[in-house]
């Protein structure tokens, strides 16, 4: 069985040099939660050179920045100032509270930025805040790249919640989901660009699908970039995150 979220159901926000499509993963599920287990929400963002998002707070969110193109300058209240790129990824464990700003100084960077900013629900509230950076390497065609995950998963970035985040750039091919890490997993797949099909159900840019096991085959019809969340159905998490809480 599977559940589809269409691109047209995303919420739009932003103006000027900054536009986002907000993905509500639990929108079409039977639960009374707009999130999906410990996956709160995520933003598919497009920023142009000159864009600036000023200092703002987060609390009890795990915030993964998954870049697709361009370079973005990150500053935060821990004192870090680092350029984030498609290879140099970032995860903020907001815990008890953190502030950050993001910008694309036009005098330094000329390429548009495409990214996903992913809000995950941590297992515990009010942990010590920290910011992680890691070089996840380049995407390899038709291979899943594990970019972030629970401690012990060997992911480049550690999420304080039972979830794994993979991505892939696939060419025309039949793709299998990653092997199950948890005993009771469910998968949420987001199509960043391109097209694919599952059991003759066609998906395109901005669509997402929930799959209840990893036996499904993804048939890629043209070059496709996608993100796969493997979620532990038995995970414990807080719904009190500032952005990831997503209560109806």
C-alpha cells in the first residue's frame, strides 16, 4: 500500500529572492498529525543571489540542510560561519535553542541556490544545541547516499531521532529502496526533480510517496533526483518542536 502527496498540495511562501514550497508529509494520512512519525515537515527552497534570511530561532528541531545547487553562507549563535554546498552539508540540532541566518551575498556567489530544509522531531527535548557540518561526497548515479541518520548508522551527520536520510540521482533504471535499518520501517520518498513510477503510478517533481516496505521498485523514467527517509515506526519523539511539531 502507498499514499501519494502531490506537488500541487504544497504550501507556498516567500517573496523576492526567496521562495519555498512547504511539504506537509502527513497531509493525506489517517493520523491527526501533519507530520509523519518523526518527520515534521520540509521546505523545497529556491534562493537567488542577494537573498538574506535574518537571525531567527529554532527549538527542539533537528534541521538538515540538503543542498542541490549553489552556495549559501551560514551564521549561527554558536559562532559558526561556514559556506554550505551540495557536498558540504549541515545539520542543526536545535535542542534548547539556537539562532541562525542564511544568505547568498551577491558579491561572492552568483549561482541560484536550490535546497531542502528538513525539520525532524528529536527524541528528547532541550538537549544541548549544536551545529554539524560534513562533506558527504558527490552523488553517484543510481546509488543511495546516506547523508544523515541516527547514531550508529555511519551517516555523515547525526540526527537525534530514529530516522535515516538518503538521496540519489538516478538515470533511467529500476531502483530498490535502501535495506531496512530498523525492525519496523516505513519510507517517505520525495521527488526533487525528474520523474519515476511505482506500480504504474507516475510521480514527478514535487510529488512524494509513502511506502510501507522496501520491496517496492522505483522505475525511473528520466534522470531523477530524490530523497528517501527511512523512518522507525517505533521511534519516540517530541511534537513540541518550533517548526517540526506540525500539529493540526
